[in-house]
C-alpha cells in the first residue's frame, strides 16, 4: 500500500502470447491488474488451462508484482504496463478483498481461490480487469470491450492513452 500522502500505482499489465512446445498450443496472452506491489491475476489455473472447452474454475491469485514480472519475462516475448489515474483504489481493493475472502481455496493446496466460473468468451482475464477498473470508477471505452489478442489490447491501451492521457498516464515496457 502506498505511504501516507502518496497515491497508489494502478497498472494494467499485458503479457505476450506464448507457445507451449510440449503440446503445440498457443497461449493467447494475458492481462492482469497491479496495485502498488501486488498483482491480481485471474484465470484458469487449476488444471483446465490447456483443455477445451475454454472454461473451468475462475481462480484469483494475488502475488508479488516483482516476482510475477520477473518469472513471466523468462517465458514471454514482452510485457507492457499501463499506469492508470483517477481510479478509486480503495473501492478496487475492497472489491478484490471481498472476492478473495469469499472465494474457495483449492482442496489440493493449489495457489489462489476460486471466485467464480471462467469462460473465455465472457468471463476471462480481460473482463476481470475491466470489471475492477469499473469498480474503481473508470468508464471503459467501447473498443476495449471486445475479446482480442494481447497485441490488440496494447493498441487499445495506447488509443485510450492518446484520447485520455489523464486516465492512462504512461506506458512501461518491462525488460
């Protein structure tokens, strides 16, 4: 959490696609939410990741931003972060805490908590992030709503930055 007098850093983190060589399946990429030094990571992490149908347990994992970025840089071609301003961070954190504490832990001791059912075409990582930004009071541009690939999400974030630099304040490329 930010120290008194400092504002929190809210960031939308976009990760490039990867190919899982053992099965030859493309992971279409990922989007996560960062508040200060934590990543709020939502997806299918309890065994349904590379299976069809593209649904399963919707799992929220909260982890260190530094560890998340460094471990994903090994696996992915690129990671971008887009800093967001004008967000009600307290409302977002309250919603994230509510989801976490009402979620169901894994019976097998896997990380995270199931907070709902994941469905790639309706309730995926991008919709999770957009939902939290809405809770934080942001109006989401219509072009950002569509399900698309990470390259398109980066273009959407850049377009949002150009049209509303007071909201999307900066772009970071992690190396």
